[in-house]
């Protein structure tokens, strides 16, 4: 077994909306053909490679699992203030201010499907 995580699953209700949201916050080009040709209720998986780990948007199990109110994972950032301002500028649902002083600094948001995720800057 390798000592690394291959993928993180995020359960979504509306695949085109989730793909568009995650690609925008990650600064990736839009997947217009995919979002235009995929039905909102499609039961599928969409992979976003992120180095050694992939983010797997999963709409197959959407009827069985509700959005997570607990943090699923966090994205690393080198500049928490700039990340926070970017999230505000694209109207992301920010659910906490930047927290932490000496050590990790972080804030939480809800994704397009209501799942809670975080952004974290290690100091």
C-alpha cells in the first residue's frame, strides 16, 4: 500500500454546477462542453487531478448522502488573505472568518452543493 491518498470523494447533487464551481475556485478553465452536455441529475463521477490526489465529484450516491456540515478536507494556500478575498469576489458562501494567529490560519466555505470545506495556510 502507498502512503498517500489517491482521491477524495465529494458527493454532489448537481454535477454540472459542482464541476463549474470547483473548476472556478481552483482557477481551472471552464469545462463548457461537459457542463452544457451533462444533465443536472446525471449519475456519474467527475475527476479533477490535483497533483498526487484527485478530487472526485460523485453524483452517483446523491440520494443516499446529505451535504456534509463537517469539513471534508482543506485546500492549502500560501496567502490566506488573498484566497479569502478571491472567494468573496466570486461570491462563494463563506461560513467563517479567517481564524488562527500563530500557526495554521484557515476559513471555511460551503461548496455549490452545501458541503463544508476549508482553506488553510500553514505558518
